[in-house]
């Protein structure tokens, strides 16, 4: 990540210099808390979209940037099975799964098949964290989740990335949209600030609208992220 937004794929970002795919906020178990959970096999949905994204980007490492689980405390048996299945799908694709803890992940260590990190350094100087608290380590650039950012465009609420070349500690910072399609999106145009130290100036961020269909991985050019000017420039044209 330099002075232009990084390459994204659906609701994820692939960082070629580090050979790493990053996804955030899968919130496993969230679908069961909604009426939609009756109609959707959450595990199948997450696995299908994740494996399609891995197949398209071919990473060496996949980092889950926090809030793998939705429910605070010990995950249910179903959630635990889905979390392990996600790690298994990454390994089956020839990549290494890495878990970073989010504020919801108080029980993740008991079900994740490996260590759970507070933050994770990638080759090339990128630090992946969840974004609910300030990371202890300095880095050249930051990638996080936590906010579930969204923006209303032409009357439709759309999940989005947030990117700024001078974000946390004046470094390039990218906030990912929730990989879960059931996580409530936070409409950034209605806010003057957000609950993350990694976004000190919301008006400075550029929203990148996710151009997917009901969370499906993009096919060809259809999945290109639509980058907008900084939020400060957009506000006069957006309803709050």
C-alpha cells in the first residue's frame, strides 16, 4: 500500500508482496441470530466464498483479522466446527491460516487450531490487527477490520473499504468490510468519528464500495472495488 488504494478482491485484500490474503469479521454464529439464518447454511456460505477468494488470489497465508466468532464467550459447538472448517479449507488450498483476535473472540483460543495473535506482522512492514484498540507495535502500514463500514449510494446501503494514505500514526491504513454478509454495516456518512483508533480522521478516508452480489466473490471485472474521493468531499452529496 502506497499512495493509491491496494488491490482488493470482493470483501478481502490481497497483498502480493507478502503473499497474504486478509479477511475480517466473519462473525461465525451471526446468521443463527437472524431470521436469515433459517434460510442459509452459514458454514457453506463462508466456506464457498473464502475458497473462491483463495483460488483467485493463491496466497501463501490467509490472515483472519479478528471477530471470527460472533458470540462473546465460549463458542457453540456449531460455531467451533465452522471455525475449524475455515482453517481446514485454508490448509487444503495450500496456504497457512493465521488468526488475530477481535473484541468478540474471547473464546477463540479454545477452538482455533493454533495460536491466536493480538496482531500479526507481514513481510514488507504491514501489521494486521482487528482495529478495536491501538496496536502496541509500530508498522509501515496497517490493515484492520472491526468497523463493518458501509455507505449509502443512490439509495442503497453498500459495504465498503476505508483507505487513507495517512491514517493511523500517519501511515497508510486500510479498513476491511465485514466478510460476513449478516454483520450490520456502519453507515460512515452518518458519523463524524468511528470507534477505532486506527481511523483518527474519518473525513480523510476514501470509501471503496464492494461491488459484489449478496456477498458473492467477484468474477472478472465485476468485482472491482469502486473507489470514491475522501469522505469530506462526498458529504455534501450524501444523505445523513
